[in-house]
């Protein structure tokens, strides 16, 4: 079993090779494959502008010593193949399967000698120009199958329990190419599929036992030795009854392809040896069942049948003759199935030894029958009593909240937690939670018998969990409950049994329901104002989905509250003083509904020296994001394994969570109450295991590890565990104050450096909102630096290499929008013989979670001291300056708009806008009489030339400060200047500066 520890993230964009844009690739050749066996060749293309569009792949072939290309198969044209291949394409012996829009797999199911040649994978160009290579070729050599496998052992053996067993296998190959052989001994038990490996010797002569024989191999009881050039000997020092079955060896021939990977080209099996193991005395693995028939007349004859899961094992007719089904005849003949009559009304069934396929529910069925009566005429049963308990289906005790009950109340926006308890189960259990009041009924979440959490389609994007905190308890947890979540919920628990073939089948199911009531949520928003005891005006606003702010209320210095839009019925306001300098304004929303959703902001202003001053608005930034660590099992042992998982935090040597093989999750011994609230885990398909840290903070930084133990069942249904496997990942959470610089390092710790070796690197960013996945910077193995992200803040990013083993991404003047996850991917390349770079290794770093704190300055600086009046002579020029005297960041951009209000009608009209990207927009209709000038970065001016009498009025400017981040561009603050009053008369001319 192998583990892979990753972070959840969107797939990285492909890194294109320098030079040509389009590149088509197939494996290096030549490939040697055996006649009569499959050929598989993958073909990949990269560099097309439309990477999501499915490409038109074609395969052509050129026979040895010939120059003409033969059409083989096309992904788009069914009639592409020529006569030599057309029949095999139609019969699906030759296929071209699309694995992805830019990837295809060419397959020949059964190679022929005439298939030898050079194959070309070509891609149709749907673009207007050619830029790259659109085909790639590979040579295929078809060789004969020279592998031979045989066994000199007798076709059958009968031994006693505890006796030794020695079997021999001869395996060799005369292939001219350099190949290796691997040999595996198998045991095929009666009625069981697939065969179970006993022990293997791989192509590198490394032995490994099968799952069922691992313990005996470790004790030296089972061995596999290579005792000659082509001779392999299996030794079992002490046989067990479960070793009975057909034993044979399988040899597989491997060849090393040009890419250095090993590929199996053929395999063959030896003759089988039927092994019978006689148990000594009464085996401890014996099942004995008795059945007593009651309620019959003294001389009434009857028949008795033994059944397992409804299938008949054996039957006694009224004359006492035993009939055993054909599928159980061998066990009866070998003395492993015994059915007998021990008294006038008593019957006995004995199975020895007990096997995996013997599990299930047993029943004894009896019916009256005359000695000469046809058994097919039986129409009724009589009472029977047996020595074994009747099988009890899974029974649900109750479902409800943790305290039980048929009704559960939860507040909107809160957490719904339902508990379902079960009893009477024997096998594995699964649970399905449904919202049954919905039309149609909606699956909320399921927990499979393997412990995999499966959210329903309507709940895939919501925070929903299914847990098993104890063996007999299942829980449903749904965060941020909505009014539509109210209604009836059903908990369906199913019991599953494992068949002898390893397949899992449903045994029993039962459902319980309860009612969930969702109450409205009361919300209270706090606004802390730190100011001396002076008159102050406070305003609450609400912004919805990018629309302009909507004013809710205004609290005047004299305590009067002015409500806007009749909202007094929905909101309540109260003020509390914490100390001499801090006031807390609490806005309460009683019974909040979706109509109250949005961003709330409070803004305070004070009166100083008869002038109105606005203070910085409250911060409405995003909450901290959750962090998810994923531990994936990349290789599993054949069978139907279960997994026990332990999550640990290595810095403080703490066990956080433990999940048993039954999926029961419990806190670790060193877990704190805070951990239980913020840290959870769940299993997904794969299998993979997720550790979620909610509201991640700097203290959560460190190394996290998952320890996975794989559990399997032996033929006697006993569980045994395999050695644990550990995976680790480093989590780094950094917090920096807005405006400071940040350095993020990507270190190489396990790669070798040498001639012809180079590294390429890509930095990624994932924001707190869905879909915020950005490629920040790419450094190719040839030193070419590109920034695929075209955002304005690109000038704040620099990539350096302070030493040989470190790549550093520096972010200058961090902004609140820079918060999120940063991580790097490193690719190691080696220069090939043809002078082309070949990818040899890829690795991904852990994620650094960056939080940017607010220093308290989020808007342009203070307003001007007073309004300004100027008089301008007719036909002369006047200028309206807009001077920004303070800003949040030296990298801010500004959107500046000038406005004009005529004294006559009092209507304010926009005149001119200078956008952050340099675009100028005249909306006044004054044409070329308006001139824009920016003499320095923080000073903007608008000049009106040839003043006319109708140009008189009051002018002001409004500035929006734009803060740029890797995820988005957002408004950091909006400020309005004081007004400039312009009078057009006489021949006097005066003007004064105006500051923002």
C-alpha cells in the first residue's frame, strides 16, 4: 500500500515546451510485444489554444522496408481504416479511445506478426495556422511467444493437516531480447473467485506473500525458492485445512521499454495440482447445528431440508435418504459436510472446516410427507426449533437529536445534528440520510460500508458530513441551515455481507424518520468606534451583490435615529460604552431572512472646529478560509480491505483524530476541546482521507501526518492488519500586516544536482472564494520567466533564487486581497541524447496560508479644510485640481470623476472620468474645452478652457482607490473632495488649489 499526501486544488495549467507551441508525443520506441497479446500506445498533444476541445487523433502505419502509409484508425472518421485493418476496426479488436480532450489510447487487442512496423499518431489541426509538431512515430516489433511453464508434480495430492507440502514449477523463455521472469504460486479454492496468491518472486527476485499467507510467510512456514536456472519451489511446512484447493504456478515475462519502465508482455500457467487436506480430529473451525421437529403425530413421516440464505444444502426425504446438492457434493464426499438424523425428531448438520463461503443465515425447514409422495407437492411447513439463534435483521432504535426524540429544532444559519442508533447487526453497515419532505426526496449524504462519505447532488456544495462516532451510532451534521431544510429526514441503515467471491451484497435495510423545524436567526452586528467624547454621526449601510450602498439608518450627535425605507420594523439599534474612548454600536436583525443578506458597514463622522470629518469605515473583509489536507491511498492490496486512519500533528506530538476500520471517528488522547470544534475528517472514494481545519490560524502551522493501517479478512472471517504506512505534509500559515513585504520559499530537499539536470517551477495561488485559482509565475528549465496571470499587481511579484536549493516568490506591499493559499510545483528535467529535455520527476510543496492584517488605513487621506470660491473672467480658463494627500498602498490605482452642480436647478452632473487603466471618458458634452492633466502620481487636474457663463456652478471630484490582489481587484475606499464654487463674471481671474 502506498500513500500520497496532497492538498485540494484545481488542476494546474499545462507547462508548454519552449519553441514550438503544439507538441505531439508518443512513448519512445522501439516497443517489443508478443504475438497474440495486446499492444497499447498512448498519444498526447499539448499547446492548442482551445485545450478543452476534443482533438481529432489518427493512427497510420508503415510496414518494414516500405514507404507507403496505411490508414489504421481515426477518432472522427469511421471509414478511415484501409482494407488490412478495416475488419479488425469494425470488430473492435483495434480501438482508439479518447482518454481526455488532448489524450488518446491506441490498442490492438491481439497482435499479429504482420502488425510489425512504424506507427504514426497524428492530430488534425483545426486552427488557422501551423505552429509545432502534429504527429509522432513509434516502431513496434512483434516477437514470438517463447515462454514455457510446466510442473512435474502429480495432478492430485491428499495430505493430512500439519503435513509439509513441496511443489515445483519449471519456467523459462527463449526470447532474444533481454527479459525477466516473475513467478507466482496460486491457490484456487472450490467455489471461490479469484484465485488467491500464496507467494510471489518478482522480476527482481524479491519474494512477497499473498494477503492470506502473510503471517505464515513471516513465521517461515511458507517459502518460495529459486533452486535452478528455471526451477521454482514452493514449500509449506505445515498444511492447514484452508489450504485445500487447486494449486498452480503462473510465470510472467517482462521487458524494459526505452523509457526505462518494465512491461509484462506475456504470461502462462502451469498444470494444477488438486490438493486435499484432511483435518485431524474435530477441527476448532467446525459448525454444528441441530434441528428439532415438533407438532407432528406420533407416526407422521416428514422431510427436512437445511438451507443457507435460502439455498438448499442437504435434504432428508421421508424414507431417510440424504440428498446433497451437486455444488456441495465434493464437500460431502470429502467428509466436510455431514447431515444426519440423531433421533426420531432431531437432525444434525456439521460443516468442517468452516470456510469463508459458509457465512450467512442458516435455516432448518420441515414438512409432512408420505413415503410415496412426490416432494414437489409440499404446500405447508410445520414448526421447528433449532439450537442456533434466528438471524436478526438490523434494527434501528431511534433517530433524532443527541437527546433522542421525534422532533428537532434548529436556528437558521446554525448546525443541524441528527443521531441514528442501531442494534442487531453482524456485517458491515452503511447509512443514507434523506430529506424526505422535498419534492422529489433529496439525498443529503451517505456513508458507505467502506466509510466513504458521499454527499447528495443537491448538497455537494454545502458543508455536510456523515460520521460514525461509535459502532452503533451514525450522525448527520449540516452547517448553515436554511429555511428550506425544514421537514422530515430519514435515516436508512443497510447491512452488507461479503460473498465467497469477494463481492458485497445487501442483507437488510431499515429506515427511521424525524421532523426538523428551522427557526429564524437573530443577528447582531457590532461596530466599535474609538474616539474622544465629541459629537459624532454614525451611519449603517447595506451593500448587495456589487450594487451601490443602501443607507439603513443614521444616528445623529443628539441621539436621534433616522430610519430609511421603513426598515425600523426589521432592525434595532443600541449603543454601549466599553470605556472612556470606545463605543459599541449594535445593530440587531430580528428573524433575519435572505432579503437581509449582504455586506453591512458602519461609518462614523465627527465635527471639529465647525467642519465635518469622515472617519475610516468599518472593515467588511472576508473571513479566514478552511484548510483541507488529503491523504490518498495510491496502491491497495487485492480483496476488500478496510482502513484505520490516525491523524497527528507532529510539532506537539499530538494525536488529533482516530478512525477505526469500521469508520468510527474519535478524538485523539491529546486533542483539546478547541480541536474537536475546528478539526474534522472524512473518507472519500479512492480511497482518500481528508483532514479539515476550520478557520485556520498561524498556530496551526506545522507538520501533519496520516498513519493508515490496512485490514483484511482471512478465510475464517478473522481480521488481520498489515504494517502501517505514513504520509506527511507541511502546513505553513503566515500573517503579515498590510503594506509589508512577504517572502515565500520553495525549497528542493530531495533532488539530485548534476550535469544535464535542470528544474522548472510554477507558483500557484488559491483564494478564499470558489474558482479563485491562479498561476502566478512560471520559470522554465531554461531560465525563461513568464507570468501567466495578467493582473495589474504583477509588478508586485518577483521571483528569485537566493541559493541553489531555494526558489523565492516575493510579494511587495501585501494587500488584504492577497490572503489565501500559495504553493509551488517543481519539475526535474534531464537532457536526453537527442538534446531534448525529458521530465523525470514532479513534486508539489505544501501550502502556505497567508493572512493580511488591516493596519487601519483603507481609504485616501483627509478632506480639505474648507470649501473654495473663485471668480473667473468670461472666455478665460479655470482648473479644478484633485490632490490625493494619503493612500492605503503605494501600488494603489485610482478612478477619478469630476462633477458639476448648477446653482439654478441644483442637479449634480458627471463631467469627466479618468479610469485606473488610463482610459479617459468625457460625459459632459463640452468636447475639446476639457483638458485632463496628471502632473504627479497623486495629483489629477481638469481644466475648462474658454469659460462661458453657463459653466458657473459648484465643482468637486470623487476618487475610488483600487487595491489589486492575486484573486481580484477591489475598491479599498471612496472619498469626495470639498466643492469649488466658480463664478463667471467681469474680467477678474482667480483660482486656488483644492485638496482631497
